[in-house]
């Protein structure tokens, strides 16, 4: 258990755009240990979305090393990546990304369907995950019958149900009003306290400041990596000077 | 590049996963069908019409076949009809050639009766049309058939009352006659088959005594089998002239049919003195030839029906493909979410294939039901019969599901090939 959960080394991701090579990630290296709560911050275009896609095993790097929970991710085939996402990663998206025709419970069950968990066990585990985010009484509601905050909680329950090693949240408060966003951030704090490893991708320094650690990206490189408050302040100062 | 160990899932885990994905796929498919009922209905309409057409046409053709085969069976499946005319000719030249052949007559009959060891029954048949009268009742255009006591064995039919012609009737050229059902009914008001035995009728002016009456037989290829009288062929020759060509109906057992034909050919060539280098100057006709011709005709009909059906199904399939492409586009984000949560490409592919074949199979089921209904309606309102075989139904259903699979595969493939990152970002 001394291995870091995430090891990223000289990670590059280049795109060909109209004959020009765009270096979305240009040599990124860091490690994240189990149980950390880390914010990844940066302006739009800094490469944080690309980094999130790579860390989420939705995409593969052009070059470099990405080791997640002991598995080398670069060079894995499509099926292996899908299985890895299913086992190791819980996604929380800005736009919730719940299936509109499915109930909260069915939405939460979904990762377990792709893992081959029996129907009865799926039900039990999904109900337990909904309870953990305080939505036990909304299990049979469809997304359009839930408030934004409740939807995001369902999404968090879905991310947790498979007991992944990493919770990957992409601007989870971006579509919520500040009070509801605050609720979700508090929920992440609780989950962190319970031992979950959380990566929070955000452009808001205010959120990053509340994380124990933050990594700042700019132009595809890591420009700062330290306690959340310091990194956030650095960004704020820069923004002021610019 | 070794895959992680856990990827090599155990069989039961894989099975549970497959079941889970299968029921999930079914749930999604049903959900999207019910979610857009009008669209699903319109999508399947092409398939419905295609399958309906094929099923209805096939049912009607099969009904016709059955009716035809029943009729043809009247000719006797294992009977060879020896005649100077072939039943099927290729042109007028051939007809003239046959017309100029020697008649088939008493000599051929005797030779075949004597030498055709494979035959179980031989009956000569000489036909004419004439008028039959009783008292002041007259019936014109009756088929007059001169034959012998073996007629029932070679050519079918049953006696309703009295007896059939006997060998004594034939040997002594008696004026005995057996009346067909229609003749009895028309000549004897208040017809009772038993009551007219022994009565006198006149055939072309010659007096005959009724020894028997035939049970009703119906029609064969449009020919009325009940407007007939049967006389001894010897009496026929005396009363109506002996210079007519006759047909020999020769029956055998199913396994000897081919051999019998060879035997008959040998006997006839010898009796008719056909030189070895010349073709036969007679024809051996079999009911099978009717069936062959008929099969050719209905085969063409079948081909047309199937062609129309296939075209309609293809059009229906294109409709399904179109809707599935729309569906894939509409659900791009959903696909992205599923992929992010661990669905493999194959899973997405199967999900969409499931949906398209379900739509098509549903259309096929509705089309089959409608097709059967149409066939029954046609059978009810017209003289056409309709017969539905389970094979036709199975064919309709499996064909439409196959169309769903075939035309759903491209949209499904597109769905499976979507890049999860792009799909999640899709607005």
C-alpha cells in the first residue's frame, strides 16, 4: 500500500488540429496517494479537461506513463479501459449525466450492471449508496422529478456504488446555485473524511482553496502543486496582475 | 501488453454480466419504443406491410397448391396414361405430328393386359361427348366414357348404389351403364341413387340399363367429373363407333412406377412396330406432369411475391436504419455516460442491435397477424383457398428480425464507435 494510487510521469497529449499540433498536455508529472483530496485548477484551455479524460481512462496519452492502482493505463485496449473505468473510477459530471428515463435507483445501479453484479445485489448496493448521500426516499424518482442538488447527489451515489478507488469530479458545482454547490462540496468533504480519494477538477480558485492540496495547470504544464489555499491564492494573485 | 488479470472474468461473472446487460438492453429498447410510440409505429410500418404482403400471398398460393394437389390426386398418383397424345405439347407442329400417329386401340390394350406384369390394373378409356335422355329429360354434353371393370382402380371414384361395370358387361358388350352423380340428378327428378337402378336411359339414341350410380366427385381442373356416364368399351365401340383412339390407364405400386414406364414403352414399341431408330409414336402421361407445370407457374408467382416482399422489407429496413441513426444521435450523451461507467463497445452495439431487431420483429409479428387476416378474408370472399403453414409464419418473423439486425447494424456500429469523451461533451 506504499504505492501511490496515481502516478503520472511526463504525460503528453497532442492533438492534430488542421495540420498544427496542439500540445494539450505537455509533460505533466505528479503522484496522488490514497485518501487525498486534490483539486486540479486552471483556466479553460489549460489542459485540465484533457488531464481529467486521461485520468478517467476515457482517453489515452500520446506519450508518458499513467499508473492507476498498480495498472499501467497507457496502451490498454478499449475493453480493458472500459473495465478499468468500471472498477476504479467514479465519475461526477458538471451536467449530472443521469439517464432521463431511468429512476434514481436504476441510475445508481448502472455501473454494477456493467460489472456483472446480480440483480438482487445491485438493488441492495444501489439503495445503500443512495442512503449514503441522503436520498433514500427518492430512489424511485426520475431525474426530472429531482432538484439540481438532488440530481448531483444521485450522480455521486452512482459514482460511489462500485466502490472505486478514485472519485473524479468535473466541475461538480458548475450547474448548481451557490448554496446547493456548497452542499455538494460538504458532501465531498465527508467522503474524504471517510477515506475516499477525490480529484476535483475546477476553474474556481474558491473551491480549490478548500482542498488540502491543489495542482494548477497552465498551457499543459503543472505550474503549482501544494496546499489548496496557497495554490488558489497564487492563481488569484496572477489573475489580479494579469 | 498483458491485460489486467481481473479482465479475464470468470464464466459465471461473465454470465451474470451478460444477463444484466441483456435485461438492461431490453429495458432500454422497450423504454425507447414506448417513449416514442408514434415513431416506433411509423418505423415498423414498412416491415408490417412487407411481411403482411408476403404472408398473405404465400398463404393464398399454398391454399391453391393444396386444392390443386387434392384435385390432381383424383388422376391417380401411380397411374400412367398411355395415349397417342401427350398432355403437354410444345407447339402446333408437335400436335400435328401426334394427330397423324396411329390410334391406340384394342391391340395395344390386349398386349398391355397380357404383358405388363408390373401393372396392378389396366383400364381402357375412350371418350366422347353426347346426349343422354330419360323419358322427357335430356342432358347434352355428357362425357361418355367407354371403359372396363378396372376403371375405379386406375381413375378413382366410388359407387354410390348398385355396382360398377363387370367383366361380363365388357366381354358380352352388354348395354349396361353407370351414371355420374350430375347425370342421375338431372335425368331423374327427386334423385335417389338406389331408386333408379334397372331403369332405362338412352345414350345418343341407344338404350342402356342403369346398373350403378357414382358418388359425387366434384371437379378436376375445371372438368366436371359428375357429368359422365360409364359404359363397357366394347359396347361403346359397337354403339358409337370403334375407330376412336383410346387411352390406357395403367396403375402400379409407387415403387414400380419408373419400371412400369419402361415396360410399357417396350410393349408399345413392339406392338406398334416402331423401328429402333425412331422416336416413340405414343405418349406416357402422368399426373406428375401437371404438378410440374403447376409448380413452374406457382414458382414464378412465389418468386414475384418474395421479390415484392423483399423490396418492401428493404424499404422498411431503411426506415429502421434511419430511425436508429436518429436515435443514436439523440442518445449520444447517454452512450457517453454508459461508456464512462464501464460499458464496452460490444455492450453498446448489442443494445442498439437489440432495439432494432425488436422493432423489426414486432413489425413482423403484426404483419404476420395482418397477413393471415387478409388471407382468411380472401378465402372467405373469393373461391381462393388460403392455407397457412407454420413455416411461412416462422419465415416472416425470422426474416423481419434479420432485417432489423442487418439494417440496425450500421447505426449500432456507429454508436459503439463513438469516442466517450466526444459523446459526453455532445450537446
